């Protein structure tokens, strides 16, 4: 009897959350002009680049190897650099560090072919409790936190591709593509008031 009530309650929760439009965060809908890109990184085989490549694949973006012919026709995502730092967030009574605030900043550029270069940057913060009594567990936890930070930074970087697309659309509205004609001749007469 108890299992039936639990299953009924669980079913009701699922129906309510799906009925209100709730869904887990999935992939980013990358614009069509950025669905095929080249990826260039300062560390092409590093964990951050692998995570960015994985997130691009999850968002249905095709990453092709850069060649001379496609360099002028495809957008390019350049991972310029990443910095990691940590600062003390709290201390124990004896003055030793109890908690760290970790920060990862990833700098990148999106080069649109025949257009502009758009710099994008993301920063991810996490806190890390430094337990001196569990050194082995502390190292494992720090590795997990670093992996999660790379994943979050890669997800944010892919979402920033939407801002590049929006900037391109805004610029297209401002500049309609018709050349401005500047006539050479007399300057307009000055008005006297």
C-alpha cells in the first residue's frame, strides 16, 4: 500500500513539473550560421579544449579541421587562453586556510568570415573546502571541481555564441550594405541668423 502511494505521489510530481514547462537544462540552440565552425586552441589536446569540443557536439555544431579553403568561408572559434586562480575564502582559528574560492576565466574569439572578430570571455567560480585531515579525498574532490568548472565554462562559452549572432544581426540592420555616396563639390552655404 505504501509503495502505491509513493508511486502515485511521484507520478503526480512528474506530471505537475512537466505540465508547467519545467525541463532540465539541455543543449544550446546555436544559430544556423555557426552550426559548422573550425576550432583553434592554444592547447588543442588539453582538457578544456576537449570539453569545449564535446559541448559543441552536444549542441549539434560540426567542428571541422581548418584548411586554406574553409578558413575564409567558415566561422572560427579561437580559444585564446584560460587562467585559473584561487584565493582564501575563510580560515580556521589557527590561521590556516579552511576554504578556497577557485576562479577560472576562459578567453576566446569568434572570427566571422569576411566580418569582425568578436571577443568573448567567461568566468566560473567555485568554493573548495580544504580539510587537512583528508588529504587524499581533498585531491579527488579538487579534480572533480576542476572538471565541473571546465564543463560550466564550456557551456557558457557555447551560450555566448548567441551574443555573436545577435551582434551580427544588429550590425546588419545598422549597415544595410548600400555604399554611401560622398559628393565632391561645394560645401553648403552657411546660414546666417
